[in-house]
């Protein structure tokens, strides 16, 4: 594993909003084929880090490299076109379109030119879309408007849409939050499949410890904006600093 | 172009006192527009509605004041004119407040939580109806109230300030101060602010948001009434004059930034001075254009500032 | 995606037939018919941005006016005159600026094309800046720009300043109105086919995605900025042609009331699309026709009260019929259980 290509390299990244320090001097890397986890108590800056990585806001200090290429000055769309895509805690789908259309519009975009858009949708896309909807278990709902789905179903749709985009690295922000507990195992399975079968490198924020331990090869722990621990899941579980961060006073 | 250079030279070397007059008049006029803009900003901020009928409200308020004064001077010709002018403000305020309430119940209420454009069209429709309605009722004759005030001259007649304008500004500022106090310290003011920030949360806290909307719109009507009564003796009343006030207050609210109520006064005064200078240096035919071009420029500047943070004007 | 069924082709053919035959049935209403074509063009171009892409825009006013002035100027130049001299002439003197029929027609047709292309690039230029703003602020910015353009146009003596500018008088033997009508109709047909195609491509898809959730579209790598600019440029192209035809038909350009008018064309654009139904391809067409009918009715039979009537119409439509005619069809179809609604049909 350790000789796999470094897909994402975060070095010394700091970000503050007004007077609040959201991320301070964070450094970590994600290698190809891995499933890396990011955990930490509420407000520790996990989502902010994702936002910084994907270009949602500029960072104050540090560097972010995707496959060796500096991305801190790039906009979200450009970064997505390179192959790094993210999902959100609050689902973002196209409410007024049905699931199939949501999928079709999420096909990979490698060029920013208008000309590449001036032709009819590719019929192969439809097959792929249906396959992915099947994969996440939304096949029966595919003609419903995305806005009419339940929160958990929207999360699944968002996950399917992300896969449709054929990312190389997928950042998932709390993928199991809001999902019916009985379905979580199924989702964990699918995440693993996405990683093994589709070759997608995963970087996951999770609150559910069981899910995290089950999924991740490596875990990083944030607390109050700082990286306090990194390592294998079983080591992190027993790390006193981590336990302190979660149970210690706020 | 030579004319423009000549005008600039006039301002900088030959007759610098003209600057005083331009600034003073600009501030006075700006104060009056600021009052109208304040009302528009309230409605926009609280209800997310751009009241295109704002100018028509002002003019109608002006007519109310006009006819009140006409009637009263007919009944009691010896009473001081100033008394009627001040009273007319109250009459117009109440009258337009009620009118606005009716308009709200008939139309605005029904387009409240919809697209901004829907409400834009709706209030535009109201403006059209009012415009021609007033034309039919009051005819196209221009009406003015003679405040019977002198013009104040300073600096050997280089700086001339019409007394009516000064009075108008003073009354306008007084009304604005009253408003600001009301919005900041009253319970209604707090309800307004809560609703403008997050209507759903306000409802959960027990605020009757529909009533807040109604009262805000009515308050705006009252503001327009007061402004109208001022317009009646500072400018002129004519059924089709309304749009000018609407557009000016629109520009002012954009300049200040929607939601920035305090900034409205400052933006209004600045615009008044800016407009005066534009008219003087470039010529009066450029005045309107210079005012409107501010809109895309101000928005672009603000958008550019936000883009550095990768945010968007919402 | 818009699937083209046999019924829809039939409807389109019938509509085309009706429009084609109209001049023979209503020979005395030629200027109104020209107006209808202009309205259809401008409503379709507005709907592209507002209905399909979610960017309500007043920007079309800018291109409408620029197209108008530019076409008039081209026709003046084609006659070998200079603008300065032409616009300095007054009243009866204008009759001395005449051109022969071939020159007139050629300058009209070629002029419209030139105007359209120039405005396409103007749209790209202006759009690249203004489209950095989202939603309502974009609309407001474009309104300010459009109205300011009118005010500045009225300061320029070379364009006739506040008193406006006249189009070159058409030669006596030429019937201008039918010519304009058929040029307009041809443009409408081209625009309709273009839009039909465009909305069926991925480009149309992206437009809808921008409308539904622009942030998400960007997050998935879609080139939203480029799509927005291109869409606006297309809208500018056709808005400019509409302006040219309208001005030519009225023969007289008033800078703030006719060319760059927020309160007439600007509002009517929105109203027409609303009447017909936003975000559908037939909506703006139906809306334009219905609006024209109402307008003629009000101005002819309710003169003196026509603005009151128009204002009331606006309020009634906005409050009670926000889905417009196409929305009404939707409801009817749903009640009768026939076919798909236009919302589904857009899938």
C-alpha cells in the first residue's frame, strides 16, 4: 500500500472564518486505492477541511495537491473535472428532476468547452445510470422526482451520482447519517465495493465508529481544528488523546 | 468634452463655492429620497418584495397631503401654513398606511413566499393601476404646495438653498430618526428583524409572521405618505412622476446592500450628492444614466469582493 | 430532453400554417402581426434564461435596443449617408434621405444578420462579467445596465439624442410590414428549431441543472460559467433581431420608451412568458400571442383605462394563474389522465 500513488496531499493547511480557527496546520495524505477516515467531535473542522480540499473556499495557509498538482487556487468545478468529487452532509440533488436525469447529468465532465455539450446524451450513459441506481438500491424509485425522496434515499442518490461522475477520489461527508440503521451494513458493503470494484479512493468523514472501524485502512482524528492523531483503526480506538477529545470537556 | 472641462474648472478654480451648493442641495434631496428608500429597504429585507409601486405610493400620499391642505386653508385661511404642512404629513401617513394595508390584503399577501420576480410583476401591476387611476382622478395637472418659504442665500448669493428643500430635509430626517428608533427598540421592530433573518424560526418562536409582513408593508405605506407630503412642497405632484422615486430608491437600496438598513441613509445622501455633481459636470441629460449605471457597477464590485472568498451574493 | 411526437409536429405545422396565412386574413393589422413576431422572439429568448436556466434577466432589453439603433444606422450608411448629418436633419428634411428598393431590402436583411452577430459577441462580453452574479442580483444588474443604456443613448447627438432617431424611410413602392412579418416569422421558425435541438442536447440538460441547483452542477464539474455565457449570447442574438424588426416597424426609435424600455418591453417579456408558461417551448409563443390580443383589446376598446386594465391583468395572472396556459394544460391533462405532463415530458 505504501508505494501506491499519493492522490491527495494536504500540507500545513490552515483556514479561519472571522476569528474562528476552523483548521490549523493540517497535513495528511491519501493514497490510491485506500479508504481513509476522518473523525472528530462536532465542530472540529472536518467539513471545513473537505471544503478547502474541493475548492469551496480559499485556504489561508498551506498547500493542497492532487496527484502532484497544486489545487488551492482552483475552483470547485475544475477540481471535480480532475477527478476529485465530494458529497455533502445535507444532500444536494436536483430536486426538480427525476432520479434518472439526476444520474445522467452527473456523467463525467472532462472538458470545460461548450462544444462538447452540443450533442444528444450518450445512450450508454442511460445503461450506466440504471446500473448504478440498482447498485444503491434506488432502481424502483428511478422515475420519482429527487425532491420527493426521503433524506436517506437522497443520500443514496447523491452517492450514486458521485459514482456516475467516475471520480478517482471521492470525499464522503457523513454518508451514513440519516440512513436507517438496518440499511447501514448494506451501505458499508457498497462503499467497499465502490473502492474495490470501481477503484475509487475514498476519504470519509464519519461519526459512526462502527462504520469507520469497519471501513477504513487509516484514520485521522481532528479536534478543535488540529490533527491530533493518525494511524490504524485499532490504534486510534485505544489512543488516549482521541478518547480525551471525544469525552473531554468542550 | 470642452463643456465638461469648463465645468470642472469652474468647480475647482473659478467658483469653488458652487461645490457647497452642490453638496448641500445633494444632501437635502438625498435625505428625502433616503426616507423613501428606507421604506423600500424594510419591505425588501423583511418580505423579500421589491415594491415597484413605491413611487406611486409617494405620489398618492402627496395628493392626500395636497387636498388636505387645500381644504384646511379653505376652512381656516388665517392659520399658519406650516401647521397644515406638518399635519398633512400625519394625514398622508395614516391614509397611505391604510391604503397599503388594503393593497397587501388584496395582492401582496398572495404573492408573498414566491419568486421575487412574481412579486416584482405584481407590484408593477399595482403601479400601473395606481398611475393611471390617479391620472383619471386628479388629472395630469401638476400640483404643488407653496410652502411660502424664502430661499436662503449664503456667500454673496453663490450658495442658494430653497427654504422648502431645507424644511423637507429636516422633516424627512425627523421621520427617519423616528423610524430607526421604532425599528431598533420596539417589539414590532424586533419582530421585523427576526422575521427578516429567518421567517420559519420566527414563526416557531411564536411571531405571527403574516401580521409582521402586513404591518411592515403598512409602515412602508405610511413612510411613503410622509415622503409624499414632503414631495408635494419640495418638488411637484404628477401621476406619472412615481417611477422616478421608485427607481432612485431602488438604486439606493442596491448601493447600501439589501438588509443593510442603516446603510440606506448614507447611500441616499451619497447618491444625492453624486447625482448633483454628475448633472453639473456632465450636463443634466446625463443625470439619469449616471444614476442607473451605478446598479451594475455596485453589484459587480460587491460580487468581485465576495468572489475572493468564493461566495456569492444571495 | 424533449421528445418530439407526431402530435407535436402536427401542432407545429398547424401553427406555422396559421402564422403564414395570417397576413391574408388580417391585412389591416400588419403592424400588430409584426409585433406578435417580435414578442415571440423576445419571449422565447427570455424564457431560455429565465425559464430553462433560472436566470431571470432584463438583459435582453440591452440587446433589443442596441440591435434597433444599430440596424437603423446600418441602413443609413447603406444609403451612403453619415449618421451625424442624418440625425441633424429634422422633420420634413428626412424625406430627402431616400434609398432604392434593392438597397433598402438588402441593408435590412444583411443588417439584421450583422446586428445579431455583433450582439452575440456583445452578449458574451457583457455576460462574462454580469453572470458572475447569481439569481436576482444578475437580473437587477442587467436591468440597471439596460435602463442606463437608454439614458446614455439619449445623450448622444449622433444617435439623435433625446428626440430619438428615425429609420430610413422605406421606398414608396415597398410594403414594409409584410416584409418584416415574414422575416420575423422566418426568424421565429429558425429560433424554434434551434431551441428544440438545444434543449435536447446535454447543453440543455446543464441549463436545467443550473436552474435546479447551480452549486451541485459546479461540484460535479459542469462548466456552468461557459454555459451561462453561451446561452446569454444566443438570447442576445435573437433579442437583437427582435429589436431591429420592432424599430423598423415603428420607424421611430425613442431611446428610453422604445429602445431600452424597462417598463414596456422589459415587463411585457416577463408577462408574456408567465401567461404562456415558463420553461416550456410553446409557452412563450402562446403567451406572446395572447398578450398581443389582450393589449390590442385594451388599447382599442378601453383607451384611457388601458394601463389600469393591463395592471389588473398582470396582478390577476400573477396571483391566480402562475403556471400560465401550459400550466393549465398540465392540470387538464392530469385531471383527464391523458399523456404526460409537460414536467414529465421534459424528462
